[in-house]
C-alpha cells in the first residue's frame, strides 16, 4: 500500500509538472502574441502619423501658395491704383 501511495504521488507530481510546463508554454505563446499585436499596432500608428504629417505638409504648402497668389493680386491692385492716381494727378496738372 505504501508503494502504491508513493507511485501515486510521483505520478501526480509528474502530471502537475507537465501541466505547469504546458501552462508555461501557453503563457509564453500568449505573451509573444500580445507583443506581436503591440508591435503591429505601433507600426500602424506610426504609419497613420506619417500619413497625417504628409497631409499637414501638403495643406501648409497649398496655404502658402494661396497666400502668395493673394499677395500678388493685392500688390497688382495697389500698383494699378497707384498708376491710376499718378495718371489722374498728371491729367489735372496738365
């Protein structure tokens, strides 16, 4: 009977040990999968940030071009008004 109890305890210990190893392997696999998911999410976030920065840069470039065009129009208008005023003064003094 004593031998049977020792063999039973040894078998139980072996089973628990195998179970612990399997649990450890599953835990390692889950941790690795979680790490892979985190890495993929970080990569996706990085790409989204890069895309957003590209959009912002394009918008700023377009705004600068639009502002430059408006400044040119304003400058042309002022120059025309100045020329018209000079012509009016010449006309009145002649």
